[in-house]
C-alpha cells in the first residue's frame, strides 16, 4: 500500500487487503439504518477481503466479522486509508 492521502474515498474503491477508517455514511433512509446496524459506523476500521468473480458483491471485515455488500452500497460509505 502506498502512503495514505487522508482525503476521503468511497469504500467501493478500496482494494483487497487494504484497511480504511470509516468517516461517513452518505446513504439515506432504510439503507443507512441497515449499514449502521451492521457496524458500518464512523470511526470503525474496515478491511477489504475479496471481490466476487463478477465484481459484485464485495466482502469486508469490520468489528471482527465478515460482511458482504453490493458495490453500489459501498459507494455510499466514505473512508480514509489506514497505515499498517
């Protein structure tokens, strides 16, 4: 991983093996509530694990468990890259 930039990017752009800190959830309504309930909250560290063969969904590890979400939903989550 290259040196972090600290400017927010969306979670769908994080590549496998990289870690990021969640800084915002741009989703609205039911989707926002569902993401927050799954542990996608500002301040949490999230790691990209793998992408499905056809590119969707994407698997992440957050708060000690693995979570698969659609790329479109991941695009609603702002993160900053973490240094290991």
